C-alpha cells in the first residue's frame, strides 16, 4: 500500500510511456505519478484553467507517449513526462468521461452525445452515437473503438466515425470492457463475463 495525501481520492490509473504509473486524484484536482518503487509526485491543474474545482476522472496512455485524462465539467488534459499539464476545454455540457488511446494516433473519449477524438495538438472531432455512451470504451485489435451504450449495447466505431451496434444476449447490464491478451474483446456484465470474438 502506498498512502496518498488525505482527501486525494485516486480514481483512475494507467501505465505511462515513461515506466511509471499515472493516476487521477479526483477530489483535489491533481494528477499523480507513482514510480515502481512507490515514490509519488503530484501535479496540480494549471492555474489559468478557469473551471472552479475541476474533478479529474479517467486517465490513459496516449499514442504520443504522454498521458491524457478527462476532467469535469468539460475538459480533456494532457500530462507530459515532466509533469507539464495542458488543458483542452470542451463545449459546455459535453461532459468528457472515459478515455483511451486510439488505433489512429489520437486519443478517444466519450461525451454526453457520442464519442470524440483529440489529436496530439488538441484538435477535436466528435461523432454522434445512436444511444447514450457514458460507459467504458477500449481500442480493439480490429483497429476500431468499442463503446458501451446505455449499459445495454456494444458499439463498434471506426476511426472515421461509422457506428455498428451489437446486442449482448442474456445480460442485464454491461459494465467495463477491455481488450484481452488473446486479441478478443472481454466484457464485464451482469451476470457474466462475456468474450467477443471478431
């Protein structure tokens, strides 16, 4: 166990491109870095960021080697290996949530209306989805993004934004999804673990 400062509330964690682990500290609006030896360094949000008390949420390693995270209410951030934090404000009400490195060199995240990609320079393109996409997302070995919609459906999204939906039989609710070492898609659901083969 590696103790964090009181009230920091670590929420999401990812392996970074620098050999360390990076995590969000949701209630104190900081990004943390922990070395394999357990040394912790914290990085505050930029002072110029105007949103009061941002809530850092999920974090991922980007294809560019830096780590990217989402923040409430409406922002995406990037952290360089030296701890420099750059914020990219998003439209009001978009509510970026889950985030993952994409197969196309960009970072992808879901919003209140669909799924979006952000380039390393900060350019955002948003693609609508037929159903609410506030759920887990991952990059599949098939070169597409996979997203949970309405906790009931899986959506495959190409890097050009084309969407195909799939029902998952015999489940009540879908939780998280991940790409396994066997190259298949694995889904945590109620009441079972589901494997999706391409």
